C-alpha cells in the first residue's frame, strides 16, 4: 500500500511527457524553498526557459517530433542542473522552470549558460527557426533573498520579465534580473 501511494504521489508531480517535475511540483517546491530561503536569509534563483520558435518546430516536423524535442530538452536541462537543490519542472507548453536553492545571480547565470550551451551543442535540427538552424533557448534569470512578507510570485514575475527581455533581444540568450528587498 505504501509503495502504491508513493507511486501515485510521484505520478501526480511528474510531467508525463518529459519525465521532469510538473507545474504542481514546481508550485510546491517554490513555496517550500521560498519559506526556507526567507528563514535562512539565503538567495533563491529561478530560470524561466522557453524553447525558441517551438510552434514553427511543430509546424515543420509534426507533433510527434515536437514531443521528442521537449523530452530531449528536458533531459539536457536536467543534466545542467546537477546539484541536489536544483529542480527542473515543465512550467507549461514549451516552457520549463529551473529552481536553484541557495544560488545568487552569478551562480544562476552559470547554470543558465550551461543550459544554453548544452542545447546548442546537442544541435537538434530546427530548419523553421529564424534564429539558427537548430533548437535554441531563451532564458530569464532572477535571484534574490526573499524577505518576510514577500510573495513567492515575485520571483516568477522577475524571471518572466527577464525571459521576455531575452526574447525581445533576439532569442537564443539569457537575461538576468536581480531585485533587492
């Protein structure tokens, strides 16, 4: 019975397509780590990752290949976030969130660059992309030390704004934002 409950719990927090955490797990982890970082006065970082021009990928190669691309990118992201306090979750569609515990902006930038390089070196063909002929990522990076009274949503909003800037700046890049109290 215990094993069945553990399996059910794992299935309810795992994205069925990519095998990384799902949005439910991300929301749970964010709340837990936000409170922990607040109590410990330690930084918490978030990478919001988007596969560039993914609609064109599906249009060019079909949804089955698109699913394979999502799985490959998820695997690459997971390999880039290797520490125990780093969690990769599918945020929605072709977006992923990488939560980095006890990580300042410089450390988060290193992980984000590793993700960009890993996907670039994988050279997943994408002839429909106006950026390059292989799959690329845009990444918004945010980090700060949460204070009492702050909402965890603030970290998402900051990373999302940075992601939007990365897309506006031409994609296939990362943009960092750091906020203080």
